[in-house]
């Protein structure tokens, strides 16, 4: 766990569109990722947290989703799966609202033996064939989501921006899912929150200490901005 608490209020002009080099934070960021831990980046609004995360991830693939009071855990992973190219059909309730049970078609590339058979090295030559598999899963349930992601194999990082804007119930669901994602290796999550103090209570910090690293993104002063 790294970083500290930042309690001052936001003042001065917006720094939207600018990026300040933070070699110390990137080093800590990379260290956390090497341990396959989730990350929580928090700090005052408009200080470049999201830009920093994008820069720090470098060439690593990621999907970014913006939180709001209306978005649910199921919404997050429906969008995540759709972005990966999966076909996701969600059942409709009588009140014409989207439910959480979904028929998900996952696309896979599976190896198969070519007609060339076994080569000189003694290993079978392989190519890849795309195939579809259908699953019915409750995408509001972290265990079902974890199973789907494990079936997909390598998954991009999920960046959940504006984490503080999720409703308390949806935030709890996401936090409860983090240890499961960590233990199974199904997904790595980066949470970004606009908050002058860490947006987790004491019990959440204790419970997540093994799988979540925390970083306070400091307010940038007296530095020449680098346009992103």
C-alpha cells in the first residue's frame, strides 16, 4: 500500500488535458501490477488521475467505463463484454427494464491440428479456429462474471472511472468482487475516484488490503504541464 492522505480543497484553474510526469507514482503503479493487485487511484478533481492511469498502463490493453449513480455492476460487465466483442442478450422484465440474467455468446479461438500432422520437432503444428460458445449467466453475480472472464482467458484491465459516483450498493458489490477477481486471476481492476481522502471506510481497507493497492494522486503545483 502506498500514497498518503490529501485533504486540501480544489482551487485554481482546471488541469483537464494536461499531464504531469510522476515517475515515483508510475514505479509504484507498475509494482502493484506486477503483483496482479487491483489499484485505487484517488485525489482531487481535475488533477489528471485518468490521464495518469492511461499513461501508466502504457501498451497494456484496457477498457475504461465511467461510473454514475445509475450504473450497476451488471451494466459495467455488460459493457465490458460487449466491448470485447461478445454477444450479450439480457432478458427483459415485465416493467420493460433490463434484468441481470443474460445469454452471453463468447467468441474463442481454439487450437486444432493441421493436416501437416507432427513436424520434425515432434510437436503438432497448430492453427487457430474461431468458435462460439453460449452461456446463461447472472451478470450481477460476481461468481458468474468471474466464470465468464476465466472462459475468455486473457482479459484487458478494467478501469472504472468516477468510482465515487456509484451508489453505495453498487460500490459494495464491486468491492466484494475484487478479492474474487484477484484470487482467481480473472481480472485486474483500476478504480479512479475524485476524493480528497481515501473513499473506503476502515473495514473496507482492512478487508481489501491483500488485493488492493491505494495511491493518492497529488495536486500538481509549480510544474510545467505536458499536454497529453
